C-alpha cells in the first residue's frame, strides 16, 4: 500500500499533516458497487453517508471547494469504518486509508460537540489502559449486582451513550474480571514447532481473559511455545477514531515491548487489533526511529485462526456435536481478508457443523467505539445482525473480535451463547462440551429502525452538502 502524503495542496481545506492522499481519492470512479455493502447507506439511503459520497466530500475539501465543518464531520463520524466497501470495490479504492486520514484531520480542526467530546474523553482515558478498565469493571460489577443499572436503563434515565455502554458490558464474576495475564512463557505440549507471542490486549485482557487462556492452551497443544510480555494498547481504537498521535505512541510502545523477544510470530485473537498491527509498517513509515522496526513486527503479526490453519492440527480434536453460526468480524474479513481460515479450523472438529448467516458481509454495528458514540445506528445494525443469526437455527455463535462478541451478545440476549472460535477449538482438544444444551433463543426485535442519519446530521445537511458538490456526484 502507498505511504501517507506529508502535505496538502495550497488551497486545500486540510492541514499539511498527512491529508487524504489525492491519488487514492482519484481512484474512486463512482461506480456504486460500494452502496449495497455500506451499512449506513443501507440504513438511510443518503449519498453523503455512502463511501463514494464521503470520498466526494474529501475530494472537494482537498481541492478547496468545501470547508471542514460540523456537517462534514457528521457524515464522516457516521461511518463505521467496517471496510466492506474495500472488499466490494472493483477499482481497489483504499477507503480505509482515506477515512483514517480524514478523521485525524477532523480531530485536529473541527471540534466535536461538547457531549461527544466528553464521551470520547471518557472512552480514551479508560479503554486503552488495562488497570483502569479493571477498576471500571469492578465499579460496573457493583452497579450491575445492585440492580440500579437495570432500573435506570428500564426508565431510560441514562444518556444514550452511557445506556449503550451499560448494556454492552458482559456479566462477569469478580474472579473472571481479575484473572491474571497469561504466564510469561508456556512451553509447547509436544515438539516445538514455533515460538510465538500472544497479544493479550487491553479491554480484551479484562473482559475476555478466558479467550487468551484458551489461545495459550491451543497454541501449546499444537506445538507452539507461547510468550507473553507486559504490554498496553496496540493503538487500534485511537487510530480508527482519528486520535493519530495517541495511536502512534501506543504502536511505538508495542514495538518496544516485543522486538527483543525473538518470537517467530505475534499471534492476535482480536480482529481490530490484528488489522492495525499488520499496518504498523505503513503508519510509521516516515518515523526514522521506528519505520523498519514497525515493518518487521507487522510482518510477524498473524491472526490466531490464520496461524492454526497454516500449521495444521497436532492435538486431537474430539467430537463436538454442535451447529455453529460463524460471524465474520469486519476487521478480519475485510481489513485482513481472512475468511476461510476460521471456517477451516472449526470444520476440522468432528461432529461440528459451521453454518453461514444471511447478510454475512454486513457489519454488526460494533465497529470499535461506534456502538457507544453512535448508539442508534449501531442498535439498528445489531438487531439486523441478531435476526440474521437467529434465522440460522444454530446452537451457538462464533466470532473473532471482542467488540462483535459484545454487540451480538447484547442483541441476541444474555441467554445466547456467543464465543470466540478459539474457545471451541480449546473445548474440542480438552474433550469437553460446555454447550451441549445450548440453543439460540428466538429473536424478538426491540426498537424501531431509525429512518435518518444521527441527530444533527440529517437529511437537510446531506442535501446541502450534495448541492455543494453536485457536479461530482453521479446522478441517482
């Protein structure tokens, strides 16, 4: 992929710090293949809330024909960053790089409304830091056990973003919340085939520590020595949200933590983290101290399903008579092009049936922090995904990203069983079936779909912006 341009044109509305690449902007030919793949266009049918519409806004701003203002920001903020358009585009438009660069510009130059700024401040002061997440998780546990959270949510007394966050939080015991990190070194259970590191994550290491533990056991059983080191956030949440300098600082710290370990691969069991670490070489390409080191670590990064499919099984997989609905996490399928590998390693378990779900390419609405900062649109997509999964008649759901796990669990209900694929592999190797009586509940939709973009960015602003760039839009 191309690197990041350092400067903007003289008349551009963008500043000179890595604006959207004009060459990437010119790749879009407005063919419209992105429209059926785009979740927000499917929700609202607005040109400015489609990939090609957002690219037109970027191009107009880059050429000095459009200002960066609140309306511009609303249309960019409403994008999930799911990258389904990247998969659908026949011209190879790198929308992922364009939206990332544009969000960084807006973060510097167009302040969000005060409530949104406070929400984002809370999110980024908390989520990337494991210890802070643990403290917040303890407070959330007490809040949940007291019953106050459910009463407030039932009365709609919580602000939308906080209500969404409260409903997303997994119900974990204190023991689970304070589960220790994986051991510094776990030997291979058989002949050592590879020395790998495991990225334990920030939020995932608290709420999904069981996934990391399962990953260690499976990797060890299949002949890998597993290394774990103290580490922070990989920078994915910050970089995907336009907080560029913060995200790059996390990336540099991650490189510092891993480069002396001598690992052959860095294994990642969270799709959003994996797509970012694999992109370190590009995003740090102009950093003289880190460019080569970033590229080296990025080349070692691998999703756990990708590695297991490459290595092939060593440990025996015992039968699991289950019907599993597999959901493609967007940052695994679209950003990393990993689709067959998770299905392959699951299908290798005797008695297990992997079933596809309707609208498999459509985002579930999680998208990093999207289901907190854009709760209405995320709720529409979550209910749509839950209905599609429920129609599969599966016993359990598997997906390879923590955000998707939380979002799908929320909309299917707490009685549904939603797991990471590695937990299923772990159960098959351990000859146990904790889901022998699992069955997805009947899906009961709640809440009417929204018929317009997020508040403040409705049809009026879309039409106004469309008029400003009407000579650039293909008529519908």
